[in-house]
C-alpha cells in the first residue's frame, strides 16, 4: 500500500511545472556569492517548465539577491539558458497484474499491479535551466554598455507576470 502511495505521489509531482522555490526535488533556484557584489544564480526546472520561464525565474532571483544585499541595480555579466541532461538508474518494471505484497527472491509485487525486479537501466532526461553571473550596484552605473536592471522593477514585473505571492525582500543587516 505504501508503494502505491509513493508511486501516485511521484506521478503527481512529475506532472507539474517547477514553481519558484529554492532548489529541491522539483528544481528551483540556487545562488552563491562569487565576490562582493557578484553572484552566480541558477534556476533548474523540470521537463514541464519552458526555458523562457527558467530564465525569468533566474532574473527574479537575481533581483531578490540584489535587494537583499542592499543593491538597487544589477547587470548580467554572463548568462546561459539551455537544457541540463541528467541520467539516473531506474528499476525495471513489468506489468504482471498481480495484486498483493510478497518478498521472495528479490522480486516485489504490490497493489500497483506490477512487479519490481532488481534489474535496472539508465534513463536520460533533459530539463530547462538558466544561469546568470550578475554584478550588483548601489547606484545606477554610468558608462556601462550592458542592460542595467532595476531590481525593484524586475521583482514587481515577474511577480505580476507569473502571479507570484512572494515574501517581502528584507535587506540583510
């Protein structure tokens, strides 16, 4: 019964696009400070998320980082959008029509009407991702040839575009 519940939950989770969240099982953002005012921002989606949305979510996270650290503006020094390829071992499943739970000779059957064999195979899947290296500024930078983003405006536009209800950004002390 637990196996049936686990399989049902995994199917439900895999069908939904990655929400805007910290990196977890369904994807999300991650970031790290490279040096003062410079941050590497990543967003990884699942197969249901479009590449454009992964880029927008990385941009949104960039705005949050800037505001959290007391900056008003940022530029994207480098960016990359594409698909990450992942490989994982997947157990082989064969439909048997058997209902019930047994454990004999390393063969498991359960209420999911299938059987599990310890033989497995490698499965490959792709998921959209975006990465940005941003430089933050307290004031509007003069003489910069890059597009300068106003962090508050980006935050507001992305919240509106994707109907997000985010916690207010509080600058670090």
